[in-house]
C-alpha cells in the first residue's frame, strides 16, 4: 500500500468526524469532486475547495455528529477504499442512523481528487476493481 495515500485518506476521515473543516479541506486537491450519499441518489456533486467546504456544512446541517469505524483499508493504484460502519446522529428528535458504508477516494500527487460513498461494501469493492 502507498502509506502516503492511506495516511491522507485516514487524515480526511478523522477530520470530518472531528469537525476539523480546514484539516478536511487540506486533504483535497483544489479541483476535487466530492459526492455525499444524497448526490449518489439525486445527482450532482461538490467541486473544488469551496464545494468541499459546502459539503462539510451540509453534513453538519443535517447531523449533530458523524462517525466512521474503519474495518478495512484497501488500495489499488491511486484508489484507496475505507470500509466500515457509519453512524450519523440526528439533530433534535431525528434518529441516529447506523449502516454499512465504504468511502472510495482517488488520489493524485498526495491529494484526494475524487470522493464517493457507498452503502454496500460489495458495491464499493466492485467500483474500485477489488471484487473477487
């Protein structure tokens, strides 16, 4: 595994969970594209550092807290896949949601250039070209 790529991805995951906006943005390339689960369902994406900041704001507008327990890390070339379980704590009386999740990252020159979540490990493995 490229330890540098894996460390950047782990740093980004810690930053979003710890509400470290600038730490999170700093892991992404200025031309990055990011999708949240709603983008996967409805279309669209967030672009560049301003888009990454907006995605962060949108996450915490919806949820009081987010967490991601990493169960495995896989790498193939410039792709790093984190697989585990996500927990999103709802605001006010909204419920907490726990689910299987995977985060696929494409990196270039030490920065994330593409981020996409999956709600199935199998789907994420297939998208990364790592399925059996």
